[in-house]
C-alpha cells in the first residue's frame, strides 16, 4: 500500500465520519484504485458507501446512466462524461458525495486532442455543489493512475475541509 495515499484516505475518512457523510466512487482509468485505497483504512465502512468500476462505455451507460449522446458527442474521456458518472454514482447510492474519474492512462489510446495522461476528475455533492477538473499527468501508466487517485482523494478532502471550516 502506498503510504501517502493511505494517509490521504485516512484524513478523508476522519473528515467524512466526523460529518456523518459517505462517499461513492465511479472509476474508469483507475480501475477501482480509489476504492481500494479508501477501503485499506480500517473502519471505512462507516464512510464509504460503494464503488463503481465502469471501464467500458456500456458499463458507464448501464451502471451510472451516462447518456449515449454524451459519449458520442464528447467521448468517454471528457468533463461531460466525468460529471455524468459522478451524478449517476451519487443517485445510485446512499452517499453524500461522489468522485468520478475518466482518462487515458496509456501507453496507447491518446490522440493530439487528448494525449496520454489526459484525465477528468469530477466531484458531485448532494448539497448541489459540483466541480470537474482536467489534468494532464506525465509519466508511465502506473504514475498517471497514481496521480489521478491522489488528486481525486485530495479533491474530496479539500471540499469536506472547506465545509467544516464554514460550519
């Protein structure tokens, strides 16, 4: 287990548990790595609802309700798809917040418009807040996937810390 990722997940868990909140994940390019990192934390069942691994377009449609039109118009690796993944995960769970990732981890699959390392991360919250970011990560497949996991967990943690600070 990656110590840095584990510590981030522990921090996230403390924040979510303190607020009585739960998270759901929807993952494509990370293949469940975010959920794995979260569930390495003892007691994570108190704040982790479930995780979806939707690697294929068909699974994104069937499990998360991503619209076929979205996939055709913008592609699987897009802000629009990431947001629909997050929305679908949230509406098909008992969680308060969702994190979704979709990207091109390589070594193949990139294009001039979306080179290897292009990743979209979306966070959706039952309170209505939402955010999508585009990242261009460098490195080999494992490095791109790890950076995606780290950024995804940090994003949820940052939002939850902001909520706590505003209470």
